[in-house]
């Protein structure tokens, strides 16, 4: 058994629950701005995330952790000062387009390394769903941007350094003690893997996608 793995899976269950809440919130926001065709896939994504949360809490329970600990603040999704288009655009850009695109290689690495069947099964399910969520994220931001291309470009350019900050800190500069074999068996990744996967995903996938949309220049954030 691994105490670190128990804690990590408990934390992940809460993160998946937050993803469920956000996807449902974004579905409502899509309806509000007259893009109801995005609501169904967003609600489906919310259901996937609820399943991830349930799978993750089963793994946590197997490891001896308690139930999901939710932070109400974290589940209250702030409205954007720019209005209803930004209310969908900004969180979809950060959490779906960027976050889920990064989640795919991260969870794939975890699923590959995990040997405990319960963890491996949960991780494989997450990998296959997050790829779909990432594609949905780019579809959502493109649909909103099509409404007001210039406005979206301005918001993206102004907000991206701040939206990327948590990824750079949490993944690009990840630190942590070495993992034990038991931690790896339950699908934990070490800090070096987080740093490598973030950097590679940023350079190969995220920066080119943002640049292609005219939302990102190579010198916008030094160090990334
Ligand atoms: Fe998820
Ligand atoms: Fe997801």
C-alpha cells in the first residue's frame, strides 16, 4: 500500500468532480449564448467526469483513503468581466482545450506505468475520454471565436499568460520526492515526467495550435 498514492487518488477524485461541475456549467453557458449544439457534448463530458470521479474514489478507497473532499469555492465558477461569450471562451480555453490536451499524454503515461488493475482500468478509461474532451474544448473555443474573431483574439492574447501560469508552475516546474515502486504501480508519475510531458505538449501541440489561431506569439511568455 502507498500512502502517497491514496492521497493522490483522493485528490484526483475531487479534481474529476470539479471537471464534472465545470463541464455542466459550460453546457449551461453554451445554451445561454445560443450555441446549444455544444451543450449535449458538454453534458456528456460532465457524465464522463462523474464516472472518473467515481472510479478514482474507488481506487482511493482501495488504498485506504476517505471519501472525496470537495472545496465549495473551487466548484463556484467565476463569471468573466467581459460578458457571456468570455464566460464560455475563457474557461473552455484553459480547462478543456489546454487542460484536457495536456491530460491525454499525462494519463497515458500513468496508465502505461500502472500495474495495479483497479488503477490501470480507471486510468485507461480517463485517457480515452480526455482525448474526446480535448477535441471538444478546441471545438468550443473555435465556435465562440467564430462569433467575434477579433474579440476572442484580444481576450486570448491578454489572458493566455495568466491561464498558462498554473500549468507552468504545477507541471513545468513540478518538484517532488522520488517515488516508491508501490506509488508507480498505482499510476503515480514522478516530477521529471510531469516536467517533460508538459514541455513536450506545450512545444509540439499547444503552442502551434494557439499560434495557428493568431492567439500566441513565440515571445509572449519567456521560459515556456
Ligand atoms: Fe476526467
Ligand atoms: Fe475530461
